[in-house]
């Protein structure tokens, strides 16, 4: 398979002003007729280029006509799934009749079946699996879609825009016509047909237009959409208030489907959601999932402006819509709940998963320069690091100028397909800030490392911060240029009070340093005593910052920093320092021993009632196995696991009564509410329980079972269960069985059970995996189940990283099977194996052998790209 390059971009030689589609839906063969109103693109220099339409191996061409002339064979060619017509007029209507088989579509791209319904997924290049088309985002067209189907079986038939006509055909079928007045690329096309229930609501926009809101699900799920509906209305209001963006159509629909490759899709006026990202009820949904539903509903809704009204010129610009929209949904969630908690969660995820991606074989710039398969580039880098770039622009410009920039961006480019450069240009024009160097964030891969040295001069009352940056080499980018890095800094005195300082004549408690050189010195004056610096507040840039803090400094920041984010960060750093020593001991085969400094720090957090319990829980949560692996220069999975267990047990034993008390103090009575306050109490209570159980106290063991049995919500029930499973509670097996019995008819809950079961560390874990794959609860066709089971297995340290290689072999076997069915899912499952170079040599060799075994097979472009780059 060959790569395609950003530098080869050319405007499309043809445009499609109008697209008229007719679908005759049928369980065996669906007939698609398209009428494309085409013309040569006046801005293209390729005046005589042939017309080349994208198709797929699964699309069967029956007839093609130009205006009324049916093209005989010989006047068109089918080459590499493309339809090529050499002789064309400047203006014409191209009619194509194609056959597709949605029921055999296992890739879940294009038109496919999910349980009893028809649905679509067209981003990025799925539309070509429906019919021949100019399947690229810079071809925007006005769509009219006719759906013809049996009314009994498919009473609900939906597409983008407004329903404009409903008639009966002579064969007794129903024909429904939808028209979307907004020109859009084919990736935003959607169609749904099924026997669905609907929940209706309305939203009145800021200009007093009434919008009809509808959420569709299969009948048994319609009682679980209220939360998503409320979240949708909150998102619509927020986008008006914060960005001045109003919804444009008269109707907004969301449909939940069970089989979906990712979270959700922002199709114009007709969002399609993985049911796991839409449905919510107290009994079946955890707090985390509630927050996820809200964030994803908001994210997809926000795309209506950042993505749909203004879309991407080409797929290299994917972060134009994704980075911006993630930033928007992060800010929305921060406004709905606690901003600091949200920031800690987002940064923790970024530093764990995106940093690992940026340091691995798949590292790529936020705006990639090339790809083999675009589906592989819906990455943490494009999404999360892309959002950090937008956040840094917000920081550098200030909120007011940022809003002006966003207004200008939408004003300039409404209805267009544009680039990341266009976005930055609007931000520059509205603010007067020069972002020339800043744009390197889009083109350079890798995480910049910033080293900081501080020096206090008592006689001068001055404090110097010396910052040095460099970015490690990444595949295809051996050398890097300095980035423009905003570093928010505050100073604390030795008692933890904010220390005012003057920088460039500005006296303040906090300063924004703009690091743009490889090395730069910042000189603060009027510093009345020796400070402890609080660096990179709020994680103001996605960099790895290092500073030689003493444990005393870190404890001071942990207890007193004004910046809540940095309090968390100091706690993590302290824990990382201690864990690193323990990991070294474990690697050397020594008995672990350490006097943890964390105990006192944690103790004062636990007894301080003035703190947000959610923040306390986040700080007390030790750095994860995955984060410690990212930090390691050589990964020893079992040593990391051992070190974490040792430290957790030591803290638990030292603070046993505090944890027991905290557990009791944060129990809630009354009805379940997924609001910030209650979520905070539950998170601290359950964290306390997990520590408490480490002490081997009989009371704690009882409390776990009692909570599991009496909880009135899934958060508490599942927390008790997972604590029991991970701590190998004597009743863990019984609890797992009881949980499955109780929830076997709720697929989303069963998926949680699958994940926990797969992650359970036990002797015969591989046999357990094999029987789970045979279990009635599992289904290889359903991406959620595959992700739960194999994702859960990846967390199973002793089994996945078994020294005999059986864990890696098991995963590789599944990847090979899945690649034949669903390449996108198979490709995602490769991620843990792409880390092979960082593993300790014995494991590294085993992982590499599995990559080579996969490589030897006949592979999809998706898996080929990931595996070949990993081995390169
Ligand atoms: N834009 C979609 C992702 C499509 C992924 C295609 N492989 C969801 C989102 O980011 O909102
Ligand atoms: Zn998105």
C-alpha cells in the first residue's frame, strides 16, 4: 500500500453542486441511484482531466449515464475501485446505479446493518462504499435523499436536513424524501432506517427559532435517553453564550446504534452514536460514563459549526475540526462541573496516552504530512494534542481576542473547506498576535522537553529562571526547531504564600513566560524571599517539564499552591519519584523498602474538609501503570505493578483509620445525581475503600460486599466489584458471577463485566480469555465487546506480559482474525504491541516476533500501516 502526501494536494477538477440519492433498502441487495449535478472546477488548472470517482470493492456498478446518454462499456473504466470517464462535458448530470449489500458489511463503514436497523458511517472515506463519488471533504454538495423501504419493518427513515415528502410507491412501500439545504462533503451524509422509538423535545434558539430535538433508539433503550437530551440542550445554550453559535436547521436528530467503530458521528442534523456514548441510567451507568455521554453529545453538537459549517480541505487538516472541537467540549465540561478536576483528567490522559504515541513508531504531527490509511489518524495526537494547541492559542491571545478570532474564522470561512493555516490566520488577524513560530506545533511531532533551573539572589532580591527546550527525534523528523511554548508561572514563599514578583516591569503573582528559543532566561525582580516556583500552571503547554524539586518543595506545592492543577501535579511528581526508586529495587530483585513522604501529605488532605473531595481523590490516586510505563526508559511491567502495590499498601496501612473514616464520611443517601458534588463524594469514598481494602481489614472486606449488594447506582456497585477483583477479595468470583446474573440483559453493563473479567490477574488467564470469547456475552461482530474484552486483557499485567509470550500471541491471533472482518478495529488493537522497543529485552523480543508474524499475513491497509511502521 502506498502513502499519500499533503504536499500533493490539488483542488478537485470537478465539483458536485447537487447530489440526489435514492436508496431502495433491502435485506439482500440495496439499490442506490445517484444523480450528480457536476461541473468542471473553474479554479482547477486541470481543464482536461478525466472524471475519477471513488468507489469500493463492495460497490457493484450496474449502469452509468451522462445526462441522458447511457455509457456503453469502453466509455468508462473501473480501475482500482475507481470509476474513470475520460470524455466529459463542462456541465452534466452523472447518473449511477449501484448495488450494495449492507448485511454483509462487516467493516461498519458505508451503509451497514446494526441489529434490526440500517445505518451509515461515512467519515472519513465511507461514502465510496455506498456509491461512486468525489469522496473528499473539499467537494461540498447539496443533498436530497429518497429512502424507499417497507413501512412495517422500517417505520423510521431518516437522513440529513428536513423531511420534505412522504409517499407510497406502487409496490406498497414508503418513500421518504429528505433535503439538506447546507452544502456538505459526503463524509457528513447519513441514513438510518429501523423500527425505532423516539424521544421528542424542543429548543428555542437565541434568535427565538424553535428547533425540534429527537433522540431515536430501539424500544428497550428509550428510557435511557433523558440525560443525553438535557446534555444536548445545555450544549446548544453554551455554544450560543460562549461562541455566539446558533443551530441552523429546524430539526436535530440523534440515533443510538449498538455496532459502531468509534464513539459517535456528527452527520449534519443527524448524529449517529455508539449506544455506549448516549444511553444513561443510574442503575446501569457509572459517573464516568455520564460525563462521557455529556461530553460526546456536546462534542458532536459543536461540530455543527467547527466541522460542518466550516469543514476540512483535506484529511491532513483533520485537527482543524477535531482539535478545536475537543477544546470546545473540554471547556464546556469544565463550565458544567469543576474546571480543575476536568483539567487534571484531561492532562492525565494526554500525558499517559498521547505522550506515549508521540514517543512511539506512529508519532506524527498534529497535521500529518502523509498517511497510508486515514482511519489510522483519528489519534490522540490529532484530537488531544490538537486541542492543546487551540488551548495555547487561547492562552497567548487571552479569552477576548480568542473569541474575536473564532468569530472571524467562522465569518471568513462559513460554507468552506479550509486548513489549519486558515484557522491560525483568523486568530492572528483578530488579535494582532504573530503565530508564525507557534505554527510549528502543527508540523513537528514529538513532545518538547523543557528543563528549568531557578536561582535566587538574596542581595538583589532577584530570581532567575533558565529554560531550555528540545524535542526528541521522531520517525521522519530527525531534527526539530524550537517551539513557541507558553509557560504559566507563579512563585510561593517557603510558607506557601503567593510571592509577588516583577517581570519586564509587570508586578504580579503569576506570569506568562513565552519560551521560543532553545534556551531563554527570565529575570524576576522584587522577589522578597527565596521562592519555590510553581511551573506550567494549568498545564499551559503539552510538554515534559523538569525541575529539580526537593520532596519538601513538592509537599509545599501539594498543600499550598494557588493553582489546583499544580497541587495535583506536585502530588503526582512526589509519587513518581518514590515509585521510580521502588521500581529500580524491583528490577534489581531487591526487597522493596521506602519511607513514603506521601503519607503525611495525604493525611492532611484527608482531614481537610475545605477541599473538593474530587481533587483529593485525584491526588490520592497513584500514577497509573500506563503512565509509569510512559515515563520509563525501559518498561518492566511486573516491577511497575509490584512497586505500585507496595506503595499503596504502605500508605493504606499508615492511614487505615483515616481511610475508613473517609469512606464513611462521604457516603451519600438519597437519589442518585450525576452532578459534580455527588460525583466528587463517590469518587473519594470509593478511592478510600480501595485503600482501606489493602489493609486486609475484615471490616473493609465486609464494606466492599455490603456496598456491592446494596448500591442504588452503577458507580458504587461497579466500584465495589472492581476493587474486589483487583484486590483479589475472597468473594471476588462470587461477586463477578452475581453481577453477570443481575445484568445479563443490559449489554453495556455486560461489557463492563467482560472488561473486568479479562483484566483479572489469575494463573490460567489465557484459558479464561478463551472461555470468555466463547461466552454468550461475547460477540466478535460488536466493536464494544471486542474493545472491552481485549482492552481489558491489555490491563492484565501478569497475563498480557507473560514471560512465555502467550499474552502477546493471543492478542496477535485476535488481530489477525479481526483484520479480515473489521480493519479499523483490528488496527486499534495493535497499539500495545507498537510499544515493543521500550519493553525490557526479553519481552521486547517476544512482542517483535508477534509483529513479524502479523506482518507476514495478508493485511488491510489499516493494520499494514501500523505494523510496518512499528517494525521500521
Ligand atoms: N468525526 C468522528 C470520527 C470519525 C472517525 C472515522 N474513522 C467523531 C468525532 O470526532 O466527533
Ligand atoms: Zn470530533
